[in-house]
C-alpha cells in the first residue's frame, strides 16, 4: 500500500511541475509571412536595426561588408554628423566656466 501512495505522490508532483513549466514557458513571437513587396531582411529577431550604425554592424557580422568597408562607412558617417551637428566649445570667462 505504501508503494502505491508513493507512486501517486510522484506522479502528482511531476504533473504539477509540468503544468507550472508549461504555464510559465515563454511564448515565441508569432511568425508573420512577408506579403507582396515586403522582402526579408535576413534578420531573425523580427525587428531590424533602427540606426545606420546598427545596420552597418549587422552587415559586418553577417559578412556582407568587410572590416575596412565598415570603418570607411563609419568615418563618412562621423564626418557627415560633424557637418550637420557641429559641437560648440563654450567661451572661457562666461558664467559656469571652470577656472
């Protein structure tokens, strides 16, 4: 009789554990097929990079561009950013300037 009760206890414990595991298992994102005119970007995460730097990094890691091409593209990006948004150095002697 003791063997039966221990067996029932083990089976119940396994069932509770499996139920909890299924309840808390992370769900996969639903797969959506690309419609007409929507090409695949090759990115498996579902969302692509949102910045040019991210796109360049993804291309480098995927082997689409070489390391020198990556560096050249980042240098051009830095030059363009410097032209569009130049940094200004505060004048000395103004309020809040360090001595």
